[in-house]
C-alpha cells in the first residue's frame, strides 16, 4: 500500500481528528501517502431540526461509509459517539483510539457554575441525554434546543441567546476554544454521564485488507476499546436510539471498570440508574448484563414512552 484515503466530515473538529490520524499514520508508515476525502454529511447540512428527526447520529457517518463502499476511501475517522452499533456489510469498526477527557462542560458568560444559575435560566443543548440529567438536577431550568457547529453554538451563547450551554469538553479543548469563555465548569461523570463513545475516535475500514487492519491495530488503545465495547454492547442490547435519553459510560480506574448508566424521560422524570464497579477481568459481557437487568426492571417500556413524548409538538424546546 502506497496511498490511503480517509473519509471525514468537514466540520472543524472532524478535520482536526482526521488530520491527527493522518499524521500518526504517516509518521508510522512513511511509505504511505495519506489524503482526505472531505464530505459534507446530511447531519451537517440540516441544522434546523433535532438529530432524531433527520435519522439520528448515523447521518454523521452514512455518507462516509457510502464513500468507502463505493471505493473512494479505505478508512473513515469518526467521533465514536456518532457511530451506530450497526456497521454495514463490507466495513468494520476495527479500532478505537485512546480516549481523552470524557466530561461535558458548562459554559457561560454570566454565571460561574451550574449551581449558580438562577431559577428559570435558559440552558442550550442538542442532547436529550443532557436535558434529562439537567432537569433531574435542576427542574427549575429552561432547556432550549441548540444546533450548529461549535463556533455557531459559542456565538449564540456570546450573543445572550442562552444563559449557559453544555458541550463536550474534548472538542473545545482540541480546537482551543475554552480560553475565550469567561466561565467554564467541567462536570463530573457522576453529575453528567456522557454518551456511548464520547472522547474516543472510531476507525472504520474496508474489510478484507490486511494492511488496513494492521494500521487500525496500530491506532488502537486496548483499555479504551474494552470500555467503549461495554458501552456499545449496552446500547445495542437495550435498543436505544438517538430519540431516547440514555447516558452510558465505562471507565478504567486501576484494575477496575466503573460503569455508569442512566435513562429516563427528557424532562428528568422516570429515571433508571446504575453504577457498578467490577474487576477488568470480569468486565466481559458487562454491557449486556446491565442491559438485561434494566430490561427486567422495565427499561424497554420506559424508553418507548420516552421516545413517544420526546418530539411532541407540546415540547417545542425538546432538546
């Protein structure tokens, strides 16, 4: 192999991620020239509707997968949180890179922290998961939809359209955007559980090429792969789509895995929550086990009801 084409979205963060992988591959394999196939995904085009109404986070990955299946790229770099648990025939999610800080972060030009927000303050987020957790903590807040790329969201905050917004910390860190925001508060994993795969990159490749698989293995972080597989097993088993408020995070601490899961209604009610600690040697199948436990306690019916109410017209500020 003398050349490698990586499919990527064209957002600033997606390009940072793709160039990061490009640099790593070229440093390890100087004989391979890496180029980017830059795709404007449907999820990046349609910014006036919630993701669940345009097909969910899979719209951030489908076009990239289509390019690989058409022979126009051999690899795609994704934010793992955007990758559905179903992978099309002919492709495989071969590798997950080392995960960095998984936290969500509170941002404001007016208030120092989530605790300092006054009653009725307007908080912006794209996520039903964040909405659920915010309103469980602070049912007095008003949660308002927030779409657009990172810079658009930060501009809306600066213009005063929101008292605060909540975003993933790692994207702001990678793009060096935290320095211009007066007040930031990193939220602990016990306060705001992340989504499946947050802060890790998923390396998807065309099946059947030994060199591609070798490159993917070079990029892989074993601990992150174990943790994110637990998360993906849970989501796959419980059948949670993007219109269901679900938080799901596994983290390795020493020789143990801490697995946190939360699901419920978007308004912060009807919450089901689990936090388990197991030895890493006993972690295989943990995602399936916790899903089975929650399903036996009524999680499937709860999620169905949550999805039914998530996008009703009487909830215009639904995310």
